[in-house]
């Protein structure tokens, strides 16, 4: 089955670090870009950035550049989103999603999301 | 950055009726536009890409149209499972951007 399986919900304190994951299976993981999308409580979708696991080429949306790090380990078909110092405003649902293909930059496969709660 | 504006914010429709959702881009995105559906507690699901092509498994009651800066998603006869939030996304220019969503609710 073609799927993206995300890591479980996290509860963290401000200032803590965090790395969440997204494991792809059932398709050639290295051949598709993976994106990370934020959804703050009750709000819409925001693209944070994308990574090509084949060579780890990474692009960030300007709003998220320097705020998070996107990485991938192709040997275990997993992409990551990490924070070095969380803020309360990082509380959100985070989705990983597969980009359909070159020049067709829409998301055709989504993970179920990882809920991150940052609270003191 | 291209700004995507969806209207209306909320659309109240009775089951069986037609729903028409709009998405406007701040500059031309050609036909590089996708629509997604998100039901409560679920991840988004791809409905339409290339402005008018239905994704695999999407019922024919969903249709997309438009190009350039004006796009429309039409649901011809609303079913109970169609009450959800719908997002458009342009993928012509980086960063790819989403609209703020239209909530389709039961009238």
C-alpha cells in the first residue's frame, strides 16, 4: 500500500527541541518530493518546505526559512521536520505530503498528521 | 508570493443542491491549480489538479474550471460526505500557496 506514516502526537515545553517523522512506503521514496504543511488550530494550510529524498535538495517557504529544518534519510525512507527551540506558537498539526511529480507540484498523497502541542 | 483568495468563507447548501466555490490568484498561475477537501479530523485529500482534472477515485460530481487568475470548484449535487473545507493551491510559482479555505456546511 502506498502511504505516508507519521510519528505520534507530541507535547513539549517552550524551548525544547523536537523532530517528527514521515515514513513513506509502497513507492519509490527517492523519486518524489515530500512537503511539510502546517495547520494551526482552526486555520488553513501553510506549506513550510519540501525535500527531495533522492539528493536531499531542500526548499523552504520564506515564512519558515530559519525556523525549522527539513531533512530525510533515504535508507529508511523517512523525512523529518525539526525544531531546535519550540515556541507556544508552534502548536499545530503538521502534515507530510508527497508531491506528484516534476512540474506537477501538487500533493497527491498525505500522511495523517502529527499534532504538536507546545505548552508550559 | 502569490496570494490565493477563496470565496465565500462559508457556503451553506442543502443536500442535493449545487455548490460553487471560487479561488482567485493575485497573479496568473496558468492552469497549475489544485483543489483539496478536508473533513473534520482528517488530512486533506486531493480532488482536482491542473485546474480541471479529477484525481483518481474522485466522483464525477466534482468539477474544476478556470485558468489564469480565476478558478471554480463545482459540486453538482452535494452528498453528506461533501460537507467539508475546501482549499485551492497554486503550484506555478515557489512558494506554492494555499487559499484560506471555504467551508461548505449543511443549510
